[in-house]
């Protein structure tokens, strides 16, 4: 090491200020998504409204729960349609008219995956956690309704 390698304090501070990564907000989507080290905020008070690379087990469970219930909704809807039923969601009813059962499957899966990816990236935001919980409970209610419809179809009428 020679005398040119040693920086004066004011030179070191100016170099640090130019490229300091802490001067930029953390991006919501980085190349380290799912593999990086960000599990939470840098300080104890930073637990809400932050982006992370790794998610808590409860957050992943909630996302996968919505995914599974959404796929079950798709399957039960197609069974219900094959038995002579109709689609209650007007947007998905239009998709059924436009693309048939295959179009329905693709649109349902694409909307579910894209929506859940956006929600997962933002899961540490309080409103998003509430929205994700609401989506899970809504799909759980829809699943129970599908079970009820299946019961009605299999129960003999008097």
C-alpha cells in the first residue's frame, strides 16, 4: 500500500456519498428475489411497508392457500358447468363465451398467478396482507359453496 491508496477523510466521505446504495430506496423486485438475504427491515422499527427477498412461512402459506383454492374453484366451476350450471362471475362468463373451457382455464390461471405474484412481492405492506387474507377467506367461502352445490346435485329430490 502506498500513500496514494490512503484517502483523506473528506475524500472518503465524498466517494461514499456518490455510490452509497442506502441513498436509493430498495426496489420492490430485485435479481435476488427468493434467493437474497432480505428477510426484514434493517432496524427493528422497519417491519411494515418494506420489500423483502425471503418470505415468512405464514406469508407463503397464505399465498399457496389462495393458489390452491383458486385452482379448486376453477375445477369445481368446470364440473358445475358440465352439469348444466352457469358461471356467476360476469367477467369469467364472458371469457367462457369467448374462449370456451380452455380459454377459461388459461385466463383463470394467468390472472391467479399474476395477481398472487404482485401480492407476494408487496406482502409486507399492511393493506396487502389484509387483501391477501380477504382473498383467502373469499376463496374458502367459494370452495364451501362449491361443496354445497355438489351436495345438492348428488342429493335425490323428492
